[in-house]
C-alpha cells in the first residue's frame, strides 16, 4: 500500500492552549499532519452587552461584518495548494456559498466539521447562533459530534456522514503534578471550574449556602447569580490552561457538572481531572459510569445532598480519596483516554492509507 502524508487547513480558536480547538490542532500536528492553521477567535469577541442589544434589535446573533470577514478569511486561505481535508471548528458564521466555492475548487478535499456543542439543545439563548449552521449541515462531508442524539438530529437534516467523537486527555497540558514536593499543595478543599449555567447554579448554591461546603468556583457569569453576589469570596475569575491544571493539582476534590441544556453525559473535565491525577466527583450519568467504576476510580452524585455527603466523607478520609484519584488516573492510562488517540482513530477511519505518526504510550 502506498501511504500518503496528510495536508490540512484548520479553522478554529487556535490561540488558547486551554481550549479544545487548540488541543485538537495540536494532536493533528503530533500525528504528523501538515496543518495550516487560521484563528477565527477574532470573529467571536463581541462584548456581551452589544450582542444582547443586537439580538433584540435585529434578531441575529452575528453582525454582517463578522460574517463577511469570517468567510473572506476562509476563501483567502483556500487559495493555495489543495489539502486532503479542511477542518472547521464551530463554523457558525459559514455561508453556504463559501462551502460551494471550496467544493468547486477542490472537489477531492474532505470538508470536516467538528461540533461538540449542541445546535439542538435546550438553551434558548443559543438558538440564534445556530441558525446559519443548521442550514449548512448537508454541505459538509463529515460531522464529528459528541452525543448519539446528535447523530439522529444531523442525519435528519441531510448530513452525509455523522461520526461520534469522544473527548480525551491532552497530555501536553493535563498530567499528574510533576512539580517538586516542596511546591505542591492541596490547599483548596473543593473546586469547580466552569460557567454559571443551567442546573449547576442551584447545586452550587446549595453546596455553599445550605451544606456549608468550602467550595472555590472559577468561571464566568457567577456575578449574575444570587449565590455569586451573596458569597462572593467563594468565586474567582475563570482560569485557563496551566493555571487550570494547577487548580486541579491543588484541589483535594474537583467537581464536574455536565450541561443539561446541551443534554450532555460527560464533559472535558471528565478526562482532564483524572488525567491530571485529581479526584473526580462528577454527576452520575450512564457515560460517566461507563468510563469509570464508581467508588473505585471516581465518585458520582445525583443531587446536591449526595454531593455534599461525599465531599464531607472524602475530606475526612484522605487515604480513600488518594486511592480513588490514583485509580482514576490509572484508568485513563489503561483505557487510553488520550485525545491524540481519539484523533488518530478518526483520521485512520477517514484516510486508511494515510501516513500517521504513532500515538505512542501514555
């Protein structure tokens, strides 16, 4: 068999090391793909207040300038040599005619869309964002999605191929604490890193106000909630990349909530926390129970009361806490929950004759 070296264009948020876009780009390069990357983050930086006003006045999520500039960038980047595939992350600004022009210019190039958010979720505030994207679903060759329900919804709207993609640990960033012993610490009893969103707001509020949990929360929008105002000392600005990893390292217990509005059963934290050697206390979902053995490799909860009980138990049982944290990391290694392995599987499925670098050992 004659193997080929893959070439690709990548459009996404390429400047944030803590972001999943950046991590998937990194994995493509790890696998030996020659990637030309283009950052689209500049087109998603409208201040929240301006965006709200625009939605009210025009019933649109994006300005004409944002849409035009995004599509101009894509077309300009596609003026070079033909790649084997073009990888689009969250292409909500894409115009149908842009995809048509790429298809006309490069009929043999695969147009890949990666979408782990839910265009068909229950978050009403997000629906305007997805309007253009949903109309264009049938124009891509392949969609990588997160949920089985996405496969159904995308197929209903004419998607040519829809494949499930499971997240994983991005090893260059997430790994057990390798700092000298003198620099380590676990001074944060319990932490949660994430946005104030749907049912997690009520759960966090109960943990702090009712159960008196010493919980440190890092994220955005909490200042818009009553618990964020009433217990401001428990809340800190959002944290990214290496600083986020240090929060996991310094926390005795790390919480993970899924997004009910997106109908999720797992989150990136599902892999990042155990992959960094942290103790994972996550919402009980079928997927979480599939990925980790409850009480052995991670702990789960179905209510604020159960969450509080488990927090109190493990804060008072250090040996059990450390044993589960260690077993959680070992499960990541044993089951190979690495992002680079998931990306390699995806590319090998699409390009069986491609020359890919080995994923290596965990």
